[in-house]
C-alpha cells in the first residue's frame, strides 16, 4: 500500500482530527475521500465544497474510493 492509498483509508475513518487534517491534503483524491465520508463534519464539507479540483474527478474515481 502506498502513502496515498493509506491516506485514503484513513479518510474513511470516524476520526475527526484525521478528517480535518486530510481535508487539506495536496492530493485531490485524498480530499475527495474525506468529502465522501458520511462522518465528515459539515464545516469540513463546506470548505471542501469550494475545492474546484473535487468537481473534476470522475465517477470511476468515486467508485474506487468507495471500494
């Protein structure tokens, strides 16, 4: 497992501090994993909603993040 995959796995957790930290990650796929996590607080989701790169990732990326 590479570093990005590890971050994506952590982004699926319920740990709010980790979600907040990863919401600032340079990799948009990590930020997308945070955005897709139902445990992500609204204030983090609002910040991620302003992230233009998140709108560009495809549904196939979403599917791979949810697997």
